[in-house]
C-alpha cells in the first residue's frame, strides 16, 4: 500500500510540474514521466493490457511526437505573444469552476464501495483475447478489413501523387 501512495505522490508532483514549468520541452518530459507513473498504477491494479497500451501509445508515440514538434517549432520568448489580462482572468475563473466541480464531486463520493482490491483475472491480456475473439469476433474482423482498406487506399493515393510530380 505504501508503494501506491509513493507512486500517486510522484504522479501528482510530475503532473503539477507539467503544468507549472515555463519551458515547453521540460513540460512534455514531465508529462512522459507522469504517464510512466500511470503505467505503474495500471500494473499494480493488475491491468497489464492498459499498462502496455499506455506505455507504447502514449509514452512511445504521442509524447515523442509532441517533443519533436516542440523542438522543431523552436519556441522562444520573442515569438510568443503577450497574453492579455482578460485571458488570464478567464483562465483563473475556469480553474476555480473546475475546483468547485471537483469538490462537489468528492463531497458526494461514496468511498466505501471503491476500496475493493484488484480482481485476479480482470485486466489480463489472455481474458481480453478470449472476449475479443469469442463475443466480438465479427466486429473485430470488420474493423480489420476496414483498416486494410484504408491502408490500401492510402497507398493508392500516395502512388498517384508521385506520378503527377
């Protein structure tokens, strides 16, 4: 249980550092570390599939893409426009509205039912595969045909563009 609190503390700290860091590249790096702490939480909850997807898709693809875009944009203080006072006030009002909603949600939250430990078989990739290939086989196959058609269409469009150039 103490590992959970330590990882939760790290998640909160790195999420806050993501928000309050002035350098956008550092902010993206802190967001990568925050997603890594989420992956640790998924593993502790016995949700290996979510942990793998979070690690590969969010940390591996999206965050690296954000980092490359920020590095290519070469953001500095000279190119950043000055924010008006009205925009800052609207941001503070929106943040306060979010806090009011969060406090209202936590006030009516019943924690007694939520404190159930991780189930032994929920979240395993083996069980996801059984459900996917037994109950949802037709939608899975239709989705694979749709993705194959989109991939062939993208190749055909790219091939036609190269002939014109």
